């Protein structure tokens, strides 16, 4: 049973990230005086270290500066899944950004897996790298349709995705989406090896060196508390950019906390990495250790500053893992903060459209091993003047087109009523308000061949005039030839949680 006392939870195990605890502390010098390099990189996490490694490989001189010690921040406290499976995302990316940009997201993350594997193999890095399938499972019946939608969406983008019914997990699941050819590793073993390759030949890593500001325009100067670095280009690889020229980026980013336990269990752990599709998140993966296979139990995330007392989050995870496995011991616990962008897509590229020399990468929302590696690949290509096919989706200056519909447009729809609302020739939304007042908003394009469905008030269904597909009021298929349900289409002012519809109380 959990170790509790009267005042609350007693945190289980050592309060340290396993990755940090099992690798030596780095000891790079602080900057001393002024230097000049081709590229200055602020931040010694996976983006900074990988970018420096790739740029040096291309013959560019680099300097990485880190306010504390490298690889001890978010990168040192990750779950270290190397995967393009960022929970359920591709169905909504296609719906919100279109197939082209959704494919850029998928391709860049798939390429990052290959890149990490290539570096591990080519540099013979001993970092516990192994291929594992990744699964998102439905933990409730309500999520089952979302799993099917995700399988179809991911496959349509070229990801090796499939549906799996039965998972070797000790609790009931309702189907899962499986991505093959995903991987896991020990992130600090991998990145400390990359850092060792960076030092020398005019390239540097400086620790205990804090960036204070950026001045100039090509060359640019990074002012630090230990001296200045003059460079042609600067990458801000910090969680929040220290320079936010338009003052807009901070508004697009939120902080999210999550919690990790390192547990040893009696049962053999199945092959794979697992996460549920619901809240609160419950993620599982194993890690080979000297004591045997350790299971990383991750979840209970919340926006920073809005959670319960920390003890309770660890306690929830501990209760849960003990309810599903026979736990021998919990040896580690740690937490981490991730940056989550408002549209769920990282920001990678030029700080502004006109900033020729200032770049940034942030907002990996807990999937930084692959997204951070993809960021390093994109920034390296951009700085070297090489074409990169994934820049558009991550452009920090993007403005996503807002829905043309607002809650005001649907305020006249009575409980039990449905209708398709139009604005101009193209913009349409299918709206249904159920008898309890809950609002459902859908893209009215039929999932067979795209005709616009219409509301059948007698049967409370969405009917397609072209080949007879019919959907229930929530958009789920009841008659083929359509196989998939109508896509959700959010409107301004609506709750942003997918499939959690806003109850309009106005
Ligand atoms: Fe709707 Fe064919 S387009 S049924």
C-alpha cells in the first residue's frame, strides 16, 4: 500500500530523475570574455545540443551557453519516448491545418526517429536505444471512435499505424492505435555523447553562463553575465525565448507540469510504450536498469500553478500503478515542466518573418525528444540555406485561421434543433443542440465524398443527399457508404478540448 502519513502523502523513492542520477554531472567551463562564432545557441537541452552537433558536422563553428548545467532541465526529466505518436493528434491536425501541414508534422517527427537512430549507430553511442511500438489506448468506450479516426488519419499521412484490439495491459482497454518503428532511449547518455563531439575545433559549450539579452542584426551579439558572443546567427533553444520581438510568443505558450515514478513490478512488462487517450494521462514505458526492468509511470499533468499539492499528484500515480501491478518498489520520482503552444504545434524557425539571424524552437508539449530533434534539423537546414520541407507548419509567425463562426451565430438554435449555418460560399458548420442544451458543432462535409449533409429533423440525423450516408446528431455514422464520422469543427468561444462540447448557458 502507499506509504502515507496523517498529513498527506510521503513521496516514494529518490527525488531525482533516473536519467540525471545515472549519468555523470557535466563540467564545462563558463564563458570568460568575448568570443566570435558562426552560430550562438542559448540553451543546453536537446534542441541546443543537437543543433550544435549538426551544425558542427556541417563545418559551422558554434557556442552553446547554458545558465546552469546542460541537459538537466526538461530534457533531463523527460519520459524519453522517441515517437511521432503525440497522443491523438493527426485527425485533428488534418481537420484544423489541412493534410499538407499535418503531413509536415508527421514526416518531421518520423524523420527525427530515423535521425536519432542514425546518430546512435554511426557514433556507436551506448544509450539503451531500442525500437518499440507506441500505443495510444482507449481507456473508456467513449474514446473508441477517436482511436479509429486516429488510425485512419495517421495511415493517410504515411505513418505506420494500425488498430490493435487487445493489449497486454492488466486493465480493460477499448482499442488502441499502434505506431510501429518507434523507439526509446536514455536521453542523457545519448546527448552527453553528442555534447562531447561538440567541444573543440572552434566550437564550445559554456555552462554557468546566463544570457542577458541579444543585440544587433548580423552579426548579432548575445550578452551574457560572463562576456559577449558575436555570431552570424542565434538560436534560442530555451523553453521561453529570452527575446520575444513582437511580444506575441509568450501569449501563445503555456506551462504544463507532469509527474514520473520509476517503479519495479513483479510482472514482466509488455513490449511497447503506452498512453491512454483520456485525462488524467497515464503513460507507461520500461527502462533497462542494473536492478532489472524499471517501469516509468507518468501522468497527472496540469497547467503550472493550477494543480493540487505536489504530493497528491505523485500519490495519484502511486495509487494507480499499485492498483494495476504488484509493485515491488518505487525507486525514483521526479516532475517536469513542458511548454505547450495554444494550437498544439511547436514553434520552430525565424523569430519574425524579417529576422534573418534570430531563430527559436520551443513548445514541444511533452514530446521533445522527436520534436526537439526535428527542430534541430529544421534550424540547421535553414541556417545553412538548405531547403527543408517542414518549415511551414512550425513557423513561429503563423496565424491560424480563426473560425468564422462564433457562439453568437448559434445562440438562436433551440434544444433539439439542428441546422447547417453558412458564411460565404465555403464556410459551413453543422450545429445541433441536444435537449439538455449541449452544443455539437461539426464539419458538414460528408466523409464519403464531401457533399454537404443536411439536418433531418424527424429522425434527428445528418443525411447526405449524394449517396445516402447518414450520421446521428453527434456525427457518428449510422448508414454507409461513409465509414468515418463527421469531423468536429470548433467555433470561436467554444471549449477547445476535443470532443468535449460546450454547454451554452447564455
Ligand atoms: Fe455523402 Fe457519398 S458524399 S454519401
